């Protein structure tokens, strides 16, 4: 079944939205089997400005009819599904699944050699043997990247940006707009940057928080429908944006300098306030079509002048634990990475992002540098996964936090900024070479990973 999907390479909704354009964004989503999270991600994507011009690529390592029905019900952009062909599901009792002849994880090497179990000669750097369930994610990530850049007919000649997401991510409605701003400014602000990062983790949610007891110019944001409700899901499926990517209108507030300073003290954020707009600006302001109506509510400053908010970005060497979510890069960066395939495939770490960090440090002539948005546009909503197990894996609690963060961002008019500005980054100390996390000592994993690099190239 999965081979038939992979051979057909059917692009859904292409008859509605037309063929993929070279300047369009490709969004690649790695999917396992957490359908609840995936539903939330799809709802958030449906509300994103400019989504109709994108191609959504869902890369699965688990075949599930309910997940397939969910993905195939998407009607707001072009969609294609690809299936990782070496999954544990399709190989439950043989490599790359768990072969009965494999060495137990904690057996000593001497005992493994006596038993003559699979890969007895090569435990990982901590003396442990392979666990199939931990190796799959890295294999899947590498296969997926090779597949979309070099093998899919619809994408293999594409030179634009590819955004990499996972099933337990959630995007802001302006994430494509911000990506376009960052891409356009990257050559001026950071010529050496080869990755753009839109994401963050829970500990940095307070970027958007502010004191709700205060308000600016006598205005409180109106209540909006929460993302994920039945009403919002229905509305989201109808949002078919007709504008071109990169030509969005944006909202700004008309505040005096004194009011802006006062607001800055109340809003715990580092957004830089832009320069005054032309007082004689004649163009009427319009909100993006899929934003709430209160975006168009004017705020007249005492002196009649207008302001707009910039969004701050920073530039830094790419660090796997900080910049691995909502990553975007193009074919040029990918070819630099794929030339270092052996460093990726043979590094004793079962995490794809730590392996990519190793590639950057040990192989690339120009290390990976990232431009990262200070106000996140991609959020992590997963409570459970490979690294985290909890008794309650419902996403509602984290989703509520994300919804509140975005509500605050709307209320303080931090979405759809007019421009971006580079914050002064502190001096980065030389990154130490890190010891891998292990779990990747098996020679069979090295070879499978490297073979996936060669197929179709």
C-alpha cells in the first residue's frame, strides 16, 4: 500500500490551486501516529495567511486510515503524502525493526560476542545495543529530506524555501508572512545565514506576555473565537487565500512616542518600534482577510502621526536544542548538508538534530547559522513522544497556553509587523564538541542511512 502511494506521487487539490510555483513555500510535516496533535496543527495551518500557495508534504512512518482520511480532507492547499518505507510497522520482526536475533540493549559486549547476536561487535559509545524504536525518527528525517529535495517529481527542482514541521507543532497565522520577511532581509542582515527558524519552546512563551490590567489609548482587544473549536474549524476550512505570497497588507497602531514608551513598559517583549510612517500616507489600511475584524480598528494618536511595530530577529550559530523547530532552508543549504552524509549517518546519536549539529561543527566549510525570530511563530504542543511519557497525553492544556499567547500577540498588534530589525547579539563562545547521546552504534543503521542518501540521486 505505501509503495503504491510513493509510486503514484498524487498531489491533491492541484486542480484547484494550480501547479507549484518556484517561489512558493513547501511545508514538510513529519507524522507518526498522534492524530490529536496533528488535527491541531492542520487547523492552525488552515488559518495561515498565504497557505493556499503552498504545498503540504506529509511524511508518514505509520500507516493509519484515520490519519489518511484527516490529511486527505484538507481543502485549503495542495497536499501530497509520502510514506517512509523502512518503518517498524512494515518490518516488525526484522531490521530496521526489532530482529529476534538482535543483542539485548544492556548485555555486555563479551556476552554478546559469545551469543553471536546481531551487531555484537558494535555497541554504542555507552555500551548499549540498538533499540529500534529510538532509531526510526532519525532515519525518517533523513529519508524525508532526501525524498523531497531529490526524488519527488513535484519538488525535486524546486529552489524555494522548505519549512520542516512535526505533527505536534502549531503555527501562528502570520508564520508564512514572517518567513517571507526574514527571507527578503536575510541577505542584508545576515548573508552567512543558511537557516531561518520560526519556532520556540514553552519556556520562551513569555515573549508575548503583558499586563492585561493596562491598555493603550483606551483600547482593549476584543475576544476572539478560540482555535480548535468547532466553529473555528469550520471557518478555517473555508479560508482560501487568493493573494500572492509576500504581498500581504499589515496592521499597525497609531500611537504617539509617549504612548509607545508607556506601552513598552507594560508589554514584556523586545519588539523594536519602527520609525514613523509618512504622515501623508493615503493608502487605506486593510487587514489580511483571515484575521479578526478588530484588526482594522484605527487608533488615532494625539499628534496625528502613525507608528508600526518591527519584529526582532537575532543571528546566531545554529544550535540543535534551540533552533530545531520550524526550520526553513533551501536546496543550496541541503546540498551542503547532504555532502556530509557520512558525518550524519555515522555519528553515534539517535537524534537527527544533534547529528545535524555534528555535521555543522565537523564537516561544513561554512557552519550553519540561523536567523531566528524573537517572537515565535511555531510552537511545540506535544506532551508525549519519544522523549516524554506522561499519564495524560491530551494536548488541551498546552493548546490553551498557545491560544492565549497568540491572543495576546493579536491584542498587542505583534502579528503581521511591517518590517523586521536585527537585535544586537551577544558574542557567542566557541561551541564545544559534544559527545553524542548514543543509540546509533549499529553498523546496519549507518548503512541504511547512507543508502537512503544514494537512492534517486
